[in-house]
């Protein structure tokens, strides 16, 4: 099992595996939430392979998928 830890504190291009520090990068959107996801070795390999094939970071792949989700209705949040 692989533990994937995304650090969204400073910018979109950084991910860490088991670490909470991230390099600084300028961004226009405040990023102060952290998502930790447990992945199987197979899931990790698929995510990593896809990211490398597109020259993306793991964080960019996850963020791209999140952007595709429907926006929540503010009345139901």
C-alpha cells in the first residue's frame, strides 16, 4: 500500500510522499487544504504512469479530475 500525501499549501506543481513540506511556488489561489489518500501499488503505478506520460505532477492530475466535478449548489453546502 502506498500513502500519497498532497501538499496544496503553496502551489499546484508539488506533491510529496509522506512529507508535509512543499516547495514554494507563486499561485493566485490560496491552497491551505491537505488531502491524504491511501492507494494500492497498482493504483499508484497507474497514477504515476499517467502523470509521467502527460508530463504532469501527481497533484496536477488530481486537480484536473477535481475540476471536472460538478460544482456544489451553495444552498446545499
